[in-house]
C-alpha cells in the first residue's frame, strides 16, 4: 500500500490581482497570510505594467504596502503585459530587472485589457524568441471576447495548439482553465505547456 498524502507546507499563488491604492493594502495582507510567493498580474488601472521599469515601480508600491500592513513574508513575482508595442529589448530588460513572466490578454477580454492583442498568435516571433532566450514565462489569458461565456475558452484551443507546436514559444502557462477541452490540450501537449485551474 502506498501513501498518497501530499503535504503543502506553504502554497504559492500563481495568479493574484493585488491592484493598487487602498485595494493593494487589503489584498496583499490576505495574500501574505497564506502564500509564500505570489505572481502579480500587470493589468492595473489606470496604468498597466508594460515594461521592466513599470514592474519595479509597482514592486516598490507592493513592498511599501507590505511594510505598512506588517506582512512582509510573501515574495512578489513580477509580470509585464504584452501589447503591440512590446519589443525583444523590453523583454530582455524586464528579465534583467527580475520580471519572471509576461502576460497576454485578449483585447477587451478582461479588466484593463484594451491594449491587448486580438489573438495570442499576434505576439511576434521575435518577442517569443526573446522570452525563450532569457527564460521568461508566457502567461496566457485565453478566451474569445464576445463569444458565449461558456465557449470563450474552448474557442482558443486551436490558437493554443498552434502557439506551442508551431511558434517559437517559451514555457507557456494557460491560466485559469475551466474546461475539459483546455485540460486535454495541456495534458497531451508538449512539455513546455502548463496550466493553472480556475
């Protein structure tokens, strides 16, 4: 008989929206109570985190909020948002500053995604290659805005398969999957494709 026990000493949160201002102070307090590390999403209002300097400015806000709320035990892992203006140099610079991931949002697909791209396949090869070269993860919010809510993820399956099989993608995390279709792609996809589950 084998022991099927899994002990999580301290979990990590690989998708947290800390926001900014007063909301940041509240959310970081609860995040730090539970988690050791938190992957911080970049879609802030009014100014999203688009490059390494933005990420460092945001990290300073997070650390100040942690000190104020006396909850300095959680390490913030920073991300930047991919837009049509993202360049390989921006990726390399962000990575040198400590940013660990870049986030794709579909245009108008979620909060503060007006500057997103129409499709994950619109990310230029040179940006994907730069991410791969420096070891930066691509986090993908995969849904088709405007489609019936329960079909939005399923309609991205083809794009996700193309991204990981035919494009020079780095490690990819398909975020907050909630359908069998997405699960099957990740389960049977290449080793560089991962997922978080909603």
